[in-house]
C-alpha cells in the first residue's frame, strides 16, 4: 500500500486573541492540526508566544509561520517593508527561530506593494521559508476566488522566478457565516488536494473578537474529528515535516514552484 499524500492543516491568526491562542495551541498539541500562522503585532501575541515554544518542544514538526499584517493591502512597498521587518524580528525574538513559512493576514502578501516588500525582506534576511499561495484546489464556488486566484498566479510566477517553494494546493475559504456547512467545505477542499496542499482553518473560542462564533464552531468540529474524517476520506495524512513536500510520497507531488 502506498503511503498517503501529506498535507498541511494550518490554524490562522495565533496572537489575535486569548481564545484563539488557547484553541490553536490545544489542537497543535493534540496533533489534530500541524501548522499555525503567527500575528506578531496582535494583542495576544506576546502572552501567547510561550505556548508556541512549548508546542515546538513537544511537536518538533509543527510548522509555525509568520502571518504578515498591514492596515491595507494597498500599502506601498517601502512602508510595508518597514512593518514586515518589525514583525519578522518579533517572530525571531519571541520564538528563537525563523518562520517555517510566510503568508499574509487577509491574504495581503499577494497584493503588489506587500508582495514586493515580502520578497525584499526575504532577500535581506537570506531566509528560504516556503510561501503560501492561495489558488484554490477545488472548484467549489467562493466569491473570494475571483480576486485570490489571479493574485496567486502572479505571486506564484514571482516566487518561481526566485526559486521559493510554494504549497501546490489551497483550501479553506469561507464566508464566516455560522450557518455554513464547514465540515462539508473541508471535505470538498481536501478531496482536491495533492501532496503538500494546505487547508486553512480558523479555530478559536467565544470572546469579543468579531468572528468568535465561527472560530468556536471550527474548533468544536476539529475536536470532534471532522478534519481527521475528511483526511481519511481523501486518502491524506498530516505532514510530519516542516517543509511537507521534501520527500517522496504516495501521490505525485505538484509542489514545484513553477507548476
């Protein structure tokens, strides 16, 4: 029997709120997910960073990424670069390591100014993290695809020219409506994944944060096994390496940056 293709299930927005930190850390410790994005300028980051150091000690293959944030995706490159430098420095200082991957809050890293700033930052640091692209793998309807797919195509071309690795697949876009069938959404997106694909999830708890009801919903579903069931149905497994497509897997990898 061939081994299952490996994917990333990544919790978004660690640092945004204490309830988010608690849920994300719990799910990383349990092995229900294998990655998290880090908002190093968010209100709950400083207090929560210690939990991620504990996660890394207990789960050395957990992937921790820098979740770049800006007030607007239209921020000019020079201004974005200054902010990105500060966020990168906070990640290194608080976690004692460079990010395993880099992406953007509200997908801002795909937009022209922030995109240029990101690649300039990586050139300055000499780091070679993998980068998240957001072209969806499944064909299910999502209005966000009209914007994110073409932006991702441009991002992929630039990353490929500079030889950065990218996740070959992406899923998890949602409306953040509590009535959404999120488990069905996950099943459809994971069924379309190849080796190295990435599913974004948004676990949290009920607090004052705007999306807390949806975050609590996702956390409860993951705890109840919805992600594990969707992975099993698609013949997938969680990656156990910080760059999940480094080694051969059972399904042909499409992880080349220029694919």
